C-alpha cells in the first residue's frame, strides 16, 4: 500500500504539473501573436495616439541644399525629438524613418485628395503604396489629409472631396485592422475662425461649419483623432506689435495678457488654442482634442517684417518646448490637463520657399546640420541655463558694397577668408548670406563636391567669402561680412590641402544603429522565442501517451 500510495501521489503531481503547463498557451500565445505580428494584430480600441510628452518637428524639404533623409533623421534623433511630421509620403523619407522609434505623422497632400476621393480602389492603392509598404517598421501614427485647405478659396472643389478621401482611406486602413493605430485628420490654419478674441468668443466661419467642419469633427470625435491646427503667435503679434506685448507672445508675461470669463491667459498661444476650443464647443464637439501641427518663430525676414530675429525665435521655441513637454503644466485655461501634441516648424531653413523673407528662416538647423541656435528639446533647461545668444547680424539681403581702397589691392594674390575665433552662429549667418543673396558659387561645398572637405564651418565660410569677394571686388565689394572675414595673402587652398593630409574628414552624423534599438529588438525576439517554446511544449504534453 505504501508503494501504491507513493505511485499515485507521483501520478497526481505529474498530472497537476501537466495541466498547469497546458494552460500556458492561453496565457502566453496571445502575447506571442502580438510580438510576432506588431501593428497588424487587430485594433486596440479607439484611444488617442501621441500621448507621450515629447516634442515633434516638421521636416520640410523645399530646398536644394539639404542633407539626405538618413542624415536628417539622424540629426532629429540627436536632438531627442520624439515625433516627425512630413508633408508628403516621400519614399526615401519614410524608409529613413524605419526602425528609429520615432512617431511619424505622414500626409496626403492637397493635390492628391481628388484622386483618392475618386474611388475606394484608388484609396486602397494609395494606402498600399504609401502606408503598408513601410508600416510597421516606420511607426506611422497619423495621416494628415490636406493642409490648410480652407485657406484657399481657389481649391473649393477639393473642399467638397475632403471627407470622401478621408473615409476612403479609413476604409482602406480598416481592411488591415489599422484604424486604431493610424489616425486620420486634416490640418487647418487659424483663418477657419470667424472670431478669436477674446478666446471664449472663438467661432468658426459660418460657411465652413455645415458642409465641411461638422462632418470632419464628427469623424474625429468617433475615431478619437486629433484636430490639427497651425498656430503662429508670431503672425498675430507682428500684425499689431504696438498693442500686443512681445512678452505675451514669447511666454514671458508676468501678468495676464487677457482675462476672459475668469480665466487668465499669460501667453498668446493658449489664447489662440482656446479660441479653437471655444469654436469646437459652439458646434457641439468640445471633446475633440487639439494637436499643434505647426508653430514656431522665424529668425530672419524682410526689412518690413518686425521681430523676426535669433533672440525671439530661440526664446519662443525654448519656452514652447518647456511648456508642451511639462508633466504638470498641461493643457490650456479652458481645457486644463489635456495634453496637446506639438510640432515645431521647422527642422531646416528652406531656401526654395516662396513668399515673404520669413518663409526661408523657420529652421532649428542650417542646411549643413548645425544649430541655428541651441535648444534642448527635452525641456529640461531653463532660460538661464542656455549660453548667451550672439548679437551678430543675421544676413537677409545683400548689403550695399563698400569700397575700401586700403583693403582691396588692385593686384592679384589676395584672398578673403574667415577669421579665426569667430562664433559658429555668426559664421553660419555670413555663410548663408554669401551663398544666397551674395551670389557666391557654393555648389562645390555640397556633399560630394570638389570643396566639401574639410567639412567645417570655418573652411566652408572661407571658400564662400572668397567666392563672393573675387566676384565683387572690382565693383568695390569688401571683405567684411559683419566682421567675420579678413583679407589674406596666403592661398587658403594650400592650407586645406595640408589639413586634408593630416586629418580624416567625415560627415558629422555617422550612420549608426543605436544600441538601445538593437537591445529592444533582441529582447522582443528572445521573449517571443521563449513563448514559442513553451507553446510547443504545452501542445506536446496535451498529446495522450
């Protein structure tokens, strides 16, 4: 009996363990499926995306002198930016964003709306080509269908097709169970408002409400998608600088700029956002959340454009970052505690943009990837923790040539070069002028060009300064550049040749795979393999012996 009892006890212990292990697939296999097929394993509810408190950036490319998408994306990651918004579905950009961990807001441009609205098949093809070809490696979290469409009366025929296009793309995404993972919206400018002051008086233009905004907002409400708004305190301040305090526009007011229905507004951005919130409430969609699709401050502009300078731009964007990523100071007076994803405009200065002078000077970076001004995109630095900004001039148009007989000899053998010890911001501003309005031939300075190396701001500036000087000296052009340049009787190309023998010059943003990305991938792979092994063991144990 003793032996029999021990045998039965062993049997039941084995049976108990066997049944426990058999239950493991119920616990582990769903997680395994989720690990093995990220992004296409079904909807995860209709919650809002982009809830992490990180900054976004608009990556525009209307320029002929920008680094490659791979280099630009690396620079975005260097800046510790968490989200990227693009203005089309360029294949090279979407590919460069793969496996970076960055949240991506892609776009269906205004000109593509009629085609996608034409048929469901057309929308399916657009999604297949511009979304499914990259997702989930490229973490597309939203698609903005149309940008500032209602600002262009000439595009009214496209207004009528907006919701058809959105609904068609939504149906296409639903076929792959992606509607909860990739949200759809449209971006508007503040000119959709008929009234914006005071904030509680905010209301939409009447002609937009019924036929266009109501259907859009209903879709956003049902899908829990953000209403994207382009908000620029700069333009509001610049339109009336004598009556609007600059500090109110730059997040620096110590007293409220506006008190409206008991709510105190210490900065213009909050007032503009709450004007939109008030308008949403008036049409019955006060619960729709906002996202700031564009905001920023220009560093330069035309002579008649007030306030566009380095100091104001740095102040606005630095304080904006601190406000928007704060874990405590969230939302607006009208909607406190509601996080607003925000995208600064823009990553680069874009030299091919048309319009007023400011259009080319919104970037955080110069085309060569150096900072226009320092900025901490994590929001950890206070104003006082930044180094003082340079008071050097920002070149926006060609200054009249000055004739200096003592400095411009009539004989050959004189070169205009960058002074040593000049700050990088001053050199970059002078370089931008020389290669832009100054008319210097800077094509050889582009990547792969004959004078790209040594790839330093000092060497590039010397080349551009000398190109400008040699072209203009006969007409009295000077070698000055706001004090950044000087004349030299030593041929700088000989110095460059010497330095190229002594140093290996490389692009400053090497293509590297971050350890954290490899580690996360390895962890996911390891966990999924362990779960798979346990599933197989469990299935084998279920087979009768």
